[in-house]
């Protein structure tokens, strides 16, 4: 009976909740990173546009 209990706890299917948790955490981290990169890219584009306008205004003044 003890051998049956030990075999049951070492079956690969007993690790499925941990596998699912790791998979879910990986997706959350990936989407969080993509959200951060997208937000940062938007900020950089706004800064580029602001600098282009500033450069155009300086060229008009000269």
C-alpha cells in the first residue's frame, strides 16, 4: 500500500497544477511586458513629435 501511495504522488499528472500556474504566470508577465513596451513606445513617439515641432519652430525663427 505504501508503494502505491508513493507512486501516486510521483506521477507526472500530479504536477499539472504547478505547470498550469507557471504557464499562467508566464503569460501574465509577457502581456505585462508588452503593455509596458507599447506605453513606452507611445511616449517616445510623442517626444519625437515634440522635438520635431521644436526644431521646425527654431528653423522658422532663423
